[in-house]
């Protein structure tokens, strides 16, 4: 039976207010340091949301034990997802240049301490971002079909990063992490993949300390890629193989966790998704992303 409720409206409004809070925090001259940002703008609002709505923290945030058998498959899943994420990043730099990507990735170098980078870039996001995305947002959309939930979680996860470069590959990551949490029933599964992803970025930056983080894609390279049909076929073949292995890994995870896939493909709510809070969030994200691009181009 289709239920009428406002859980999606509530969670979309929560995301809008969270993003507005984040923007205000970064505009105001608050000298609390980068380490406090996500805890104040993400984790604190999450705690308030859970309290106001009288949510069961364990159920809402999917804080459930993760079977140890899952861990090797989660690691393998990330490994074979990496080429797809790399492709998304490459396409972005090919189309829009590397100025914004370099500014964002070079921000890792602003913290010379490896431990500080691990705290800010690994530990903090896997707590604060996962609580919001694979906890509160997933719970708010839970009565929609699994595919709608995954797409919307990816969309909101991408917008949470407030810039066009990170939007595309975090959208992709958010979709995958939603399926993983559904299958395993535990937020710790997405935390593991999220932590590996961010940890690799931190260690790569720390050991390379290369100022030119992403090489620009020049016109000669673009032409070579387009005209090299054999190269394209090889790369497409690699992606197809990775895709097949991902399919097999997901099937294994479904078996390990006794996940009833078809049970979650039917929507049990007819609540509207694209309501006013979500529309305003998309508009706000678009404006901020455009302003960031303009500021980066003017500064260079």
C-alpha cells in the first residue's frame, strides 16, 4: 500500500539548511579552523535533526554490525570502481580544464602533517558525510525504490561538495555506496570504501608532494585520444571487464548478506521528490559552483 508522508520533504529541507549553514560558516570570519567545519556544519545539524524528529539513531544511521566476510569484497569493489571514477575525472578535465581540480586537490598540501590530513580528509568525512548521506538522507528516501534512493543519494552527495568538479565523481560514488549500504545493511560498509578512497588521495599527495596535481589535457592529447580507435577499444574493454567483475562482487555481497533485491525495487511512497527545498538546493549549488569557477579563473 502506498503511504503518504513528508519524510522526503523533511530530509530535503534538512539538506538545504545544512548547505546554507555551510556557506554562511565559510563566509563569516570564524577562526575555528578547518578541522571544525564538518563537525559544526554537518554533524551538529544531523544531531539536531535526529533529536527534533525523535529518530532511532541505530535504525536511522544503519549502525549495525558488518559481517567480516564483506570486507575483502568491499576493498575489491573499490579497486574495480576506480577506473570508472578516473574516467569521470579525466572527462571533466578534458572538457573544462584542470584549474579547479588542481585548486581542490592542492588543498591537501595546505596541511603539511600527514596525521592532520588523515584526520581532516579521511576520519572526519567518513563520520560526518556518511551520517548525513548513508544515514539521514537514505532513511528519508527509504520508501522509494532502491534505484531512486541511490540516484537521489548520489545527487545530494555531489551537491554537498559545493563545486562542479567534485560533483560528478562523488555523484557516482554516492550511488554505489547507497547500494552497498542497502545490501550489507550497515553504514560501516560505505565508511570503509569512503575511507579507502580518501586515504589513497591523502597518501598519494603526501608521498608525491607534486605541485602540478593534475596534468592539463592539451589539444594534441585530445586529438590522439579521439583518433586512436584501437586505444579507445582497449580502454573500453578494460571498463567492460571491470564492470563484469563489479557485477560478480555485488552478487557475492548479496549472497553473503541474504539481501532480498526485489523487495526494495517497489516504491512504497508517492511523496514528491523534487519539492521546493530540493529545487532551491539545486539552484543554490549551481550558483555557488559557477561563482567558484569564475573566482578560480580570475585568480589564475
